[in-house]
């Protein structure tokens, strides 16, 4: 009886700890607020505008399965290739598709800028793609260290 | 002996039982709390970053009632009356555009016309390079069609599939053919100033022919290359381009437009100051323009538009 009680107690405690543990791994990120935080924190050398669905679809496709949520900013003037894209993805397949989409974006922009703006190629070559849990960060900016740190801190 | 056997157990039970019950309750409670918390978390919603104000949408509607509208979208500075008043229509408090007077315009440029409304651009298409993409990015005329990309120039506009149109990626002319446009605005050449002008003008002429083929019966407007801010441009891009080079190219462009019987619009006049260059606060890098300048651009287009038949 005593052993049974101890066993039951341990099981319950482990279950409750597990419940709490899985909650902290699936930390939610308010993409809109986080994107604004990045735009404000980083000294972008350009005017960053929020991208609507039509423009974001032109840039990234966005038609793949498992894209649950996104927010994107880009250069309004086209003076630079600065860009910020955040996605929340359902599963590993969606993460793969998202990585392909941002890679294609880098290739498109490289093709666009290599003819006449070699200084922007440097910025494209230093683009950041990072995945944490369900979230993907894509950043082209003059200060990707700050962008990356904000992303990692937000999902700790 | 029975007493000995039972007393320790009885004591342990009495001491241990409340603690055991307490811990069991705590475990059950935390499991239940975690479960309830997860069940009540906000469901994920797709973000819609662009939420249009209904009055703005109505202002850009193509229905005749909406055209004669009193509501003025916040991005447009025009007065509610339809009288052409260039100074009042400018959104820039700093200076009224000195280039709005006729004398500052390139010879051959279309003169001022009766003002049209935003609905004029419902069936218009804007073809161009990175500068033209700003029309879409700043959403200055959401009812019009923009076929532009950073990678486009006079040397590749007919061959490079750089325009995302629906699910396809097309050349500008392929996309143009699908739009059924009745007015076509072209702005190209900023990236070609350093090239041979006669060669570039030749390419432009081919482009005009192709536009005519893919949008028959449309009104075609060739827009000038915009002036640069030389001080900034020379540092950011190269020191070899001056506004005199741009004016030379534009003069040839105006002549080409006359030859091809299309209209030439001196849009650059809106952005030229007394030095013949672009003011520093109009541009992020000496060549591209800031958001307020797109509104100035369209204000110029509204007063230099030919009525469609």
C-alpha cells in the first residue's frame, strides 16, 4: 500500500512537471510586436515598411503548407536590400519549405543587385536564417548581431 | 506484541498521512492547472498586416459614385475641389516644387492638363525599375498596377522574367499583355546614364514599340529620368554621373517620344531644385526617393494626364 502510494505520487509529480516543461518549450512569440521591436532597435540605413500580403507573396511565395503566421518588413525606397521576415511554422516540413523560400529570396535579390550594386551583395551574403522551435527568422540588415540576439532572447 | 506491531505503523500513518495527502493534492493541482492553462491559450491567428480603412478603399473604388468622393485618404494632400492648384496640392511644406512652372520643364514635355482623380490610374500600368517599386511598397495608388523590379533595366527589360504576376514570373511585356492596360507609364534609364546614350535611347525605342504591341490603343507616357543629389550620389554610387548627363539623356528621350508619338512627362521637374539636382531630404541615397516624394510624383501625374477616350 505504501509502495503503491509512493509510486502514484511520483507518477503524478512527474506528469505535472512534464506538463509544465512542455509549455516552456512551446514558447509563443507575438510576431507583430517582436518585429516592431527589431525595427526600432536596429539602426537600419533605410526606411523599413511593413510588407502587405501581395508584396510578401512576390518576395517569398508563401503558398507552402504549414505557414501559420508571418510578418515582414522591407526597404520602402529600394535603396538597400534590408529585410526582416518572421514566420511561425507548423512542422519540420514547413520549416524546410520556409528555408527554401528565403533562400530563393536571397538568390533573386542577388540577381537583381549584382548588375549595379555590388555593395548590397555583401549585405545579402551576410543574411541570417535562424530557426528556434516553431519560428524562423530571416534578416538582411546592417546589424544582424542585434537582430539575432533579440530573437534568441525572445525565445529563451 | 500486536501493540508493538501496530503502534509504529499507526504513528507513521498519523505523521505521514497529512504530508502524503498534501503532496498528492499539490501534484494533482499543478497538473490540472497546467492542463487548463494550455486549453485556454489564445488560438493562433494568421496576421493580416494591411488593414485598409473602409473610407480609403471606397476612395479608390472604380465605381463612378466613388470617384466623385468627398473623403480624402490620409496619404493624399489634394484639396476636395478639382481645380488644378499645384502649390496647394503639394504635400511638402518646405518648398513648393520649383519645377512645377512650365519654363523649368524639358522642351517637348507634356504641359499641364486638367486635373484627373485617382480613378484615372485604375487601368494604368507603371513599368520601371527600383524607383517604380516604391509605388507599391508605399501603397500610394493601390488601384493601379505596378510591373517593376530592381533588376530591370533598358538592357534586359524585354528578356528578363523579373515580374511576379499572380503565380507566374514573367517579363514586363508578358505581364503587360495580361493587364489590358489603357495607360502605360514608363520610367527607366537611371541605371543606364553612364552607358552610351544613343544606344540606350535605341533600346528605349524598341521598348516603346513592344509596349504598343502588348497594350494596343493605350496612352503611353515616357517619364524622365529623375535628377540625382550629386553630393550623396557621388559617395554612395559613383562620382562620374552628374545632373547634366541626366538632362542630356532626358532631352534625347523627349525627342524619341515625339518621334514615336507618345507623351513625354518631365516628372523630374518636381524634384529639381534651383541647382538642377534633387534636394537631400528627398532621397535616402542620392538616387531613390522617400515616401513623401511618391505623393508629389502622383500629384504631378494627375495634372499631366490625357483624358482617355
